[in-house]
């Protein structure tokens, strides 16, 4: 039975170095004795020794491994590798599969978006935003909550990086920032700065937009009339004032 998660879910719940190590294990066929269990997958991963690994069918970073990190409830490279195997079933990974987004980047294309493309991007953004939600759990759910914030920002990063430089894209980014600002003011616990750092990266991309296509600056003007809870908008408002 196929897992409920996919490669993007795996990427969103781990860090780039761990993912790359897991990809290396997968490509070198270090996962053996892979079995489908009642609610997950078990396997042995060959490393400096043989590691017994289990990954939940619904939540890729839930399971266990008898390596040092796994014994401390950390989503280790062995668990990531088995999760990849569960998704790929031993098939070859593409270059895109092997790569992991480390943050949003400015798009390489400069073109207007069609109405349909704008609608599609907005739909994807709404899905990603669902992971960035208020924190209502106790301390025992803290790490699960942080994983949710990281996953939301990861998915948003992928979307942002696909946007071409245009006034429509700039407006989309401004709206993402305003939605996140509102979420931070309404219960999202960003103690570790995951969301705030992501927002600063979006601001930096918008600054690049302004250099590449000065028409994008017109979309910054709506920030001048908005009540904003945090100071992320200051650099963009300065650009408007200088114009």
C-alpha cells in the first residue's frame, strides 16, 4: 500500500544535509529487507552497522531507528531513506527528486501570469497556509507544531521560487506577507523564528523584483495604508517613498 506522504512531504520535514545523506543511502541501495507492515514500513539500512528502521505509513517522520539519533526521537537519515524507498519503491530518483529547497529564491523568468496561472498559485498557497496555524497544544505537542510551521514555509518557498518576476507575482507575495502577518498576530507561535525568517526572505525577493521590474513597486503601495503588526514592511515602504 502506498504511503500517505510523498517526496515533498519528506523534504519538508527534514533538513537539506540529512535529506542528501538519505538520498545517497537510497541511490547506493543501502535499504534492504524492506517490508510493508500493518501501519508502516520496516527495513534494514546498511551503514557503519546494520540499522533497524520503522516509518509510519501516514507520517514519514514518525517511527524509529536504533541509531544514536533515532533513539533520541530525531528523524535520522536512515528513517528518511526508508521513507524515500516507501514512496519510490526502489525506482530511480530524478535530479528534481534529489534536490531540496533551502529557501525561496527570485524566479529566473520575467513574464506576466495568466488569470488561470494566478488562480492556480493562489490555490497552492492556500493549501500551504493551512500548516501555519495557531498553537493550542501543550509542551508535548511543541515539536509537532514546529514541524507544521516548517512544512508550511517549505511549501510556500517552493511556490514562491516558481513565480516569474511580474506585477502579478509581486502582488501574490505581498498578500502572502499580509496573511502571515495576520497569522502571527492571531496565535501562531513563532518562537524559533521560522515564519519571521521566511517573511524576511520574501521581502528580499520583492526588493529584487523592484530592481528587475520597477513596475512591481506599484504593488508595494498597499502596504502604506495597511495596519501591520511587525516591521517587515519598512524596506518596501522605503522603496515606495524613494520613488
